[in-house]
C-alpha cells in the first residue's frame, strides 16, 4: 500500500508561531571620499587625444580629390577590386608572416 502525501494520521505537528524580535536598522551607506588622484593609462590618454580630433584627415581628402580632378591620381579598377575583395574576405590575416 502507498502512503498518501502529507502528514500521517497519527503524527503530531507543532504549528505554533515563534516570537521574533525586530531586526536592528541598517545604517545608511555613505559615499567614500578619496584623496587619491585617478589613475589614467596610456590607452585612455590616446583615446582622449583621438576623440578630440576628427576621424577624417580633411587635408588629405582634399589633396586626393584635387589629384583625381587633375587626372594625376592613379586609379586602377582591378587594384581597387582586388583590395575590396581582400578586405571582404579578410585575406591579410591569412597570409603567412
């Protein structure tokens, strides 16, 4: 025979509540004041320096535009296509060193 789930017929269970004292209040967290200067790494300094400048060298872009306009800039469609494919397929990372 299988016993049912729960308390058995003859079992005594103590269901009285136990009195509990109130817990003490937790002190509020205060911010920690630090007199130590913030440590800056070389990478952080470079990042700040780079962020101050525009990401495009406008002088170089204008020189290239002028050279293209004057037909002095060598444009080779096959070289451009090869480099675009190499960039797309990530061929540089697979070249032996």
